[in-house]
C-alpha cells in the first residue's frame, strides 16, 4: 500500500511540475 501511494504521489508531483513549467 505504501509503495502504491508513493508512486501515485510521485506521478502527481511530476504532472504538477510539468504543468508549472509549461505555464511559465
């Protein structure tokens, strides 16, 4: 469960970062 949560958080983090970079 912990491993799955970590992957999900990492995915969201990358998606948010990518969106931020595109917006800039």
